């Protein structure tokens, strides 16, 4: 068994790294695009300080649209776009295009939901102070939801690991790809179990670190 | 200072229109504490929130020191809001910020620099008596302390007016007193104009120079606080006054009384005792004091006496007539319905 493991190790390392790349890019894009999008969804809501029926409506529909497409279909549907963007449709970087597109609305909704939990009165008090919309977002909303933002990233990361397995299955690489190639097509139970255990450990570690950070930034 | 003209606020919900404020015209003078009382849903918050355009009036005019607040651009409005502080029943402090940061936020809004922000925030915390709590989080404070922080935040930009939305309604009586004292101190020392809304007449009695009573979006009566207590006109005003000047005589006492029960109200400088002793000396009647109390409103006395007079019917009548010339008198029925008849006293 040890032998088996040692032979598998280089492949396992490579797959692990590929999964990490896919999840990291997806998370990064979720944070850069999904976070502002989530805040936009929140502040343009009814009775809020940047209330705007149109922006809220259009953004909401787009977000729901992307979220309602099953990931595997989104992946295939985005092939032309992926090809245009990175010049190929295989490999972890290509797979991260679809992962990012899926992660953006996912995270945006989480951000919006955590912002909704803020006591409206606190925002109102800030408006009464004469604060600008930007200052309210940066100095009131953001710190109040910091902990929720981190928990949201944890949830997104774990979902991305799941999605990345699907992306792997159609040429993205990563742990999921490994599991399917050996475990499924070749009935190699050892590889199957090893990859599953690795995935479980990854999820656990992410959850643990995420919970710790979320708790750490929560003050008061 | 603040002038409101024909202000209406109508809320449009999915299926109907709700009238929040119905054609209110009023002015708040510089340096005064103006109270607005009314039951829940009377439209007090709506009216107050129109004063800093947290709620945009449906029609009417709001001016602060001659500036028409409804004509301002968003940016100008933000600057104007910096001169209008506001505190709330629920304090509304940011829970992820320390006490100091909460106060400093208001200064950030007016673009005060970092060092100056801290200095000024500490100075404000000192004013409200919380210098030692600067680095604590709101969750670690009591209700009264939280309200003090929110007062410090509201005062940060040296406002001309402070709007208080049920600022003491979530606090116990002792804490309420201390917050009211603080508001009064700020009013006297900084010359700050205060508009406060409340459903407790006690609060008005405690600190307001003038007040208005609100019902169904309208102001039904308005005047100097003492006059409102001493000479209420509207039924609702009388009911609110009752909550403060109330007296309860045991039902049995009234039912078994053989005499005439007289309720007298003394206003201003007129001393209750001399009127009563004159009455007892000059007429063939015997008096039995059932209730006596003096309330001080705006440092002026308002006395309430209830006396049972016994003697010849004619003598008693004459005695009552004689006092009627000097003070407000009312003969109470013997069925224990003091409450209602007193509320209807003219
Ligand atoms: N945002 C709102 N939307 C719809 N109706 C409202 C809103 N705010 C207040 N109202 C209604 O307006 C009336 C006055 O409310 P409010 O000003 O809060 O009264 P008060 O402060 O005296 O309790 C109430 O009938 C209330 O239900
Ligand atoms: Mg209210």
C-alpha cells in the first residue's frame, strides 16, 4: 500500500496544486467582483440610501440567471469565452474562468445577505451624521459585516472545491480529475479513497481556518 | 430656528396610503427645548425625521436658520445634516466600533483630520461622562451609557439642533432622569436647541420649555409647558396631563363621603394653603384634606388639592363660589369616577 501511495504521490501533488489554483483564482475573483456586487445589491435596495429600482432589478436578474444554470452547463457554455480569454479550454487556469463566473453571484448573494442583517438604524444614524454613501459603505457596512464576509468566503471556497471536481472531469485537472480518471474509469479504489480523504481534509482545514478568522475579526 | 410649514408625509404602501404627518405648521425657537407628545402611531417620528430629511416630506416646507432643506443638493444636505444631531430610542451604535470610534465617525463625516478627531471625540466623551469607556465596545455598556455615546456622536459637529426620537423610552426611570439632566445641561451650556418626541408626559414636564400634542398626524395643541399643564384645552392633552398629575382616591372613601368633594387647582404664585384656610375661616364649613400635591413645572408651582367640605348645603355652596373666583374648582361626583371628571375639568 505504501508503494502504491509513493507511486501516486507526484500525480497527487500536481492535482492538489491544480485544485488550489482553481479555488484560489475563483475566490480571488469572487472577492474582487462579488463583494462590490453584493454591496451594490444591498445599497440599491428599497429604502436604502442609494435606492435604485433599475440597478437593483437588472443586477438581481443577472445574478439569478447565472446562479440558476447548473455548473456543468455553465462550464461548457463558457468554453468560447474561456478560449477567448486564456487561449485554451483545458487546464486549471481555463477551468477557473467558469469557476469565477459561478463564484461571483454566489458570493455576491452571501455579501448581500450579511449586509441585510445590519441594524438599519445604524445606517440611518450614519446618514443623520451627514456621512457620504461611500463613507457609510466603507466605515459602517464593511466593518459590521467583516465576519460574515469571511464566513461567506469559507462557504464559497468549499463550494468551489466541489465545482472544481466537475471542471476537472472535463479537462480542468485537479483532485476531482484524478479521482475520476483512476477511481472511476479504472476502478482503482485506492486512488478513489485517497482523493476523497484529501478532499475531506481540505474542506475541514478551510472550514476550521475560516471559522477561526471569522471569530477573530468579530469584536464588541 | 426650525420652521415647518404645511408639512405632509404620506407613506405609500402596496395597497394603501398611510398618513404620517397631516398638514403641520410649527416653529422651534433658538435655544429652547421643544417637546412633541403623542401616542404611538401619532406621527411624531415621521415629523421629527422630516426635520433632517431622513424622511422626505410629501409636501410642505422645512427650513433651518432660513435654509430651505428641501431645495438642497445631496451634498449640501449632508453638510446641513452635520448641523443637526439626532439620537434614537435604540441608540443605533455600530457594534463593531469602539465607543471612541463611534463618536469619531461623525467627525469623519465632516472630514475632520485623524488627530483632531481623536482629541475632539475624547472631549465629547468627557462631556457626557464616559471618558473611561473610550476603548470599550457598545455591547459592554448599559443602556444609559449607550445613549450617552450616541449623544456624544450627535454633538460631534457642534450642531445647532439636536433631534431626540424617544431617547429615554428604552431606559429605566433613574437612567431617564440622568439622560434628561444631561440634555438640559447641554441645552443650557451649549445653547443647543433640542426637539424631542416622547409618549411620556413626565419627560415633557421635566425639561421642555414648550410642547405640542400630536394625534393622527396633526398637532392638536401647542404652548408653553406650564400653560399646557395648567390650562389644557384639548381632551388628549388633558389625558396626557393626567398621567403626571394623577391622583387616585379610594372608591369607598368617595362613596361613603357625606360631604362635597372639591378639587382645586392652584396655578402660579397663588399659595394653596391660604386659599384653603380663608375658606375654612370665612364660612361655616369643615374641611378634610383628601389629597394635596404641588408639581413644579419650569420652576413654577402647580398645586392640586382635594378637600371634602361638610356643613349646611348653602354654606358649602357659598364657600365654593368664593374660591371659584380665585382658583379652578371642580366638584367631584361620589361614584368614584374622579378620573374621567378630572380629565374633563375646565
Ligand atoms: N416607513 C413607513 N411606511 C409606512 N407607514 C409608515 C412608515 N413609517 C411610519 N408609518 C406610519 O405612519 C404613522 C405614524 O408613524 P410614526 O411617525 O412612527 O408615529 P410615532 O412616532 O408617533 O409612533 C403610523 O401609522 C405608521 O404606521
Ligand atoms: Mg416613533
